[in-house]
C-alpha cells in the first residue's frame, strides 16, 4: 500500500512533465528537423526575455500572490528603450533632438526605473494596503497599458511602431558570444544572481517564510511589509532588464508589445514547480518551466498549428499545472 501511494505521488509530481514530454516527442516524430541545433538556439533565445520576466514574477508567486501587470510593464520599458535608441539617421524617430547615439546604459537605466515604479505601486498595494496581488496588479496592468498607448501615440504623426534601432543595440541583444546567443547569456547571468538572492540571502529566506506562513514570519521578527516591497523592487529591476532586451530582440515596439507575457511567465513558474500556495519554488525549476513552455510554443508555430488553437492548448497547460499544484497541496495537508 505504501509503495502504491509513493508511486501515485511520483506520478502526480511529474504528470505535467510527462504530458509535455509526450507532446514534444510527437512534434519530433512529425518533423525530426525540429531538433536541429539552430532551432534549439532560437528557442533558448526567444525564451530568454520571458525567462527573466518569470524570475521576477516567481517572487510574487512564492509570496502566494501573482502579477498580471508584468507584460504591460515590460511593454512600457521596451517602448522607453526603443524610443531612445532609434537610429539618429532615422527621419521619423521619436526624439529628433537626439542627434548623437546615447550610451546604451541610459535607456537600460530608464527602463528599469519605469518598471520599478510600477512594481513598487503593486508592492505598496500588497504590503501596506493589504490588497490582494491579483487586484492591485490588474489595476496596474490597465494603467501601464494606458501609459504605453499614450507614450507611443505622442509621436509626431501619431502612433507608429518604434523601429529602426541603433545597430549597437541590435548587436548587443542579438549577437553571439563564445558560441552562444547573448540573450541566453543574459538569462543565465540573471538566473545565477537570483539563485544567490533566493538561497543565500536573508531576503530570500524571508520571502519563503512569508510565502509559507505570513503570520508565523511576522511573529518570528520578519518585517513583512519591508521584505514584500524589496521583492517587488527586485522584480521591477528584472522587468526593466527584460524590457530592454525584448525591444532589441523584436526590433519594433508597438502597443501590443508585452501582451500575454505575464501569462507565459506565470505558466512557466507553475510548470517549473513554483506553488501558488506560496513558500515553494526554485530557480532551476523556473528555467525548466520557461524552456518547456517555449518549446511547446515554438513547436506549435513550427508545425503551423492554428493560432487560435495554440491559445486553447496553452490555456489547458495552465489549468493542468495549477490543478496538479492544488492537488499536491491538498495531499500534503
């Protein structure tokens, strides 16, 4: 009986990975060229910005919250980055007063600043006003989208894509170093830093304590409000970096930039074992979730699956992931 229970628990723990593995295997059987090295690098490069975004979102989920505004916040940061790094020879650039290329760190810093401001609004709502993260981030999502639309629409001649970017910027984001895309390097560096934050710092330990049991954490001397604000601050920095990189990756920022990125990030976190019940999650798990989700996205696109059907499949993956997470939580209780 004990062996049967253990087998059922293992099956429950890895059910989602088995299902996704079968899906990927089906794609490989349908078209073996999918496993080419070139495709693998494309998948990892495309997963990079969403991966960095997911590292930020994961902190909120560990706190037993979420962030529905991440995608729209990223859109704002991307618009700032792209508008400041349009080629100075481009006649329709947004800032015609910029006649010399800006140092790349300036748009990056401004992107981070904008994203941090939005995240701190979310953090203040959760930490100080005791609002549910779902509600405050839903409101911030709408605000960020409105800001993004107003910003892009403020261009001379009306709304138009922010394109024709500085070649230095494009090379930094889309270039290769030591045989690997720079985007993958950026993801690995951010992941390494966040692993240290989560596992080797007081902030990380407090984050898991708050997510596991807020009242117990407060009683044990943890400054709950301060630590929640710090987690949101870290998320804002990650969002700003992801936004800067995403603008350079897609090379054309519009009001649609960032749409559903938050759902992809949340999905990747849950697939990677970050529990919506709080207090559980690992950085390697998040990376695995991000890559698996991107493999599924890319494989569906690669096989020419109807775009509307792709939404249905991704939605089912999210429902299944959360259902398994809830089932594991109930089993533990």
